[in-house]
């Protein structure tokens, strides 16, 4: 367990603003404090910042990052964030690292903070000048003109300048907490005198704190207002802590007024109130995959998707497209016939027989070299980047580059990232990734998706469900046996976990109103259904 304090403060500069023109974020993570000694170094602050940054990118934020910055680099990044903001924009600031409180004011420590030389008020003032003040951060972002300003401070309860190995925001213990201003919401990871869990037990190998995990999960859920999100974080953290016999009740200070603000988008009712069209029916996985490949598909790719989704409503269109591609490819393989000779006017002179041109097989399609993953990002290990290119050009560049074993293509931004391997796998909408078949990256992908648990044994971890669909039901007309288990009085996380841990389960649907979890060995159709959440294994 580490003593972790997460303060989540959201300041609304314009209370009536329901959405912003642009979204810009800065995430800062600091593990390394050379002057403070080995026992005061941190392990997961940078990981927490990376995870929050990835979630914000998925929500449409332009994300700036700073890992282990000095004070000068920290200030430069903060001013870069403010400079990018204009009136009506949304700003998000995240900090994970050490922090302290001097005379009721909070300060966050950069990587090059010096070791204290003495005690007393004068020394506190000296160290405050070497740190980044909370008020400075708030002023820069509020003065930028942004309509919505969100700040997340992740720091621990023990002063790192007085005791070793802890994150601290406070004199000796505890946060310098004041009631948030009108129109703001503040959420702390634990109540006064409580310790925030870093893990849920010795077998918990996650690289982020329990609070940060729940924060990321809730902030990416569509239809959750910021107020509801904060209350949901508090309730879920309490429940998780109780399961391991720990008391942790996040403190919530909510003074927001006016219209609700949504990080991951408003529900249909809120969209109608804003004069926006209601959310379109969520496409099923077959429709999503087909949208990525239909413009550049060959017959092999169409045959593959027909095999994997035999019950799809797109099957008639696939059959027609497959037949047309088969004719085109067969025609391309044929040698053009030699035209018959013209009738001779006189006995022709002897000429050797004309040789038929040698058959030249068509060039292999570079897409056949890759295993594709949809709505999936492979972060890190970039070796090159190309902008304003289509997916086919991205695949071809990776196929022809000896350094490239995998790629990630952002469909929305038309950006191609070539990669030397697969370090991690993240869910990311409108992104296509692929690995070369038979390469080391393919093996890395398998280990990333189904890595053996620590401690050996060689057994695979549960199959992960990386993408879920809101307001979607997975139906099985006339095949009741496919819905092989129904669990009542359940919740979404428990339902998802039950499917991941059951090899028979290939998909699930959770009915929010009835709190019913339905595990499925297969499904025939995805249909629009309000109040349901469904997930499908890869």
C-alpha cells in the first residue's frame, strides 16, 4: 500500500458553457528525485500520467506530456499549455509526484528540488520558490480564457521532505484542503487520516493506483456528467477497498451549478437539449471492421471477415463483393490472348513461331503480411511517422521498412506510426494497428494480450474484453443455449470480469436497470437497446 492522495479539482470559468471548442491537456509524472535520496523515489507516478494521457487522447484532447521535468521544464510546459488555450476551450492538467503544503498553500515538487538544509519558515519559503505553486497553475489556466479548467493532483499524505519514500501534500500528514470555489468540484482519494490503496493485494500487478484506475474508467464512460463521475468514483473505490478489508472513503466537495459538463459526451437527452442530433445506433464489430477495409479489400480479406461473422447482416454485400473481386483477380492473372494473324495476301515468308510472354504473377498484397487489430493502439517503440496518408500507404510503408514490425494508423487524423515492436496494447477508437505475421512483434502481441501470470505456471491470463458498446444488446434469436448463464444483482465490472475468466464466454450483455449479467457462447446480431452494455472478446 502506498499513501496516495488524489485531488480532482474542476473549475468552470464560464458556468453556462456546456461544451468547449477545443480540448488541450498537460500530464506530468515524476518518479525521480535525485536530491531526495533513494528511499524517496516513486515507482508509478510516470505510469499514472501516461495512462491518464492515453485516456485523454481517446477523449479528443491534444495532450502535452512531461516526464521527470526540472522546475524550468515544468514551468515551460505549463506556459505551453496556457498558450494553446483560447476562449471557450477546455483545459485539463494532471500531476503525479511529490507535493508539500507550506502555511496552507500547496506546492508540487519538480525533479530537481533540493534537499532541505534546515527547518523553519525561512526554509519553507526557500523550498516553495524551488517548487510549483498550486495557485500559479490555477491562475495560468484561468487567465488563458478557457471555459472549462480541470486539475488533477496525485500526491501522497506524508511529507517527502520529512520522511522517506512517500508522496506528500501537507505539513506532516494530510492535504491542505479548502472548500472549492463556486462552480467547482473537488475529489480526494481518501478521507482525513485514511490511506489510499496502491494495490488490491499481493497478486495485483497493475501499474496504476486503485483510485487512478477507477478515475480512468469513469472519465471515459459516455453519458456520465462530471458530478456523477465523481460520485461513481467514490462509490466504486469504497466497494473495492472493502473487499480487501480496507477503509477508504474518497472525500467529495461538489459546488458545481448550472448545466452539467460531460468529458466523454452527453447522453441522448442532453444532446437533444443542446440542439444536437441523438446518438446514432452503435455499429456492431463486423460493421466497424468492414468500414476500415471495404475501400481497399481483396478477396482474401473479404473471405476472412465472412468466415468470422457468418450471421452478419452484411453477408449479402460481402458475397457480392467477394464474387466481383474474384473475377477481377482472375482476370489480372490471365495472359492476354494473341490476336489471330491477318489473312496473307501472298505466301508468307518463314518466321519463327511467336513466343508467348512469360506469366508474371500479380504482386502480393502487403496487407496479407499483417494481423490487423481494430480500435487498438500500440503505444511506444515508434521508428517513423507519416502524416496525411491513407491506411494502404501506411501498411505499404511498414511492409517495405526493415525496421518496422508493427504499425498504428489513426483513421481520423490520417497519421501512420511505424513501430519496432509491441510494448503495450490499448483500446483507442478509430485506430487500426497491425503486426507482421511471424515477426517478434506478433509474439509480443500474444504475450501482451494473454501474458502468463507472475509466479510461473505457464497458464494464460483471462481473455480480455478490450472494447465495449453502450446501449447495445447482443441477440440470439431461437438459440437460447447461447445465453448459457444469467447472473442477477450484478454490476458491469463484475459481469465483464466473469466473461473474461470463463473460456466458454465469447461475449456478454449487462442490463443496467435489471442488474442482470448474461454470458454468451455466441451471438447472432447486435441491436440498439437503451440501458444495456455489451462486450465481445477479440
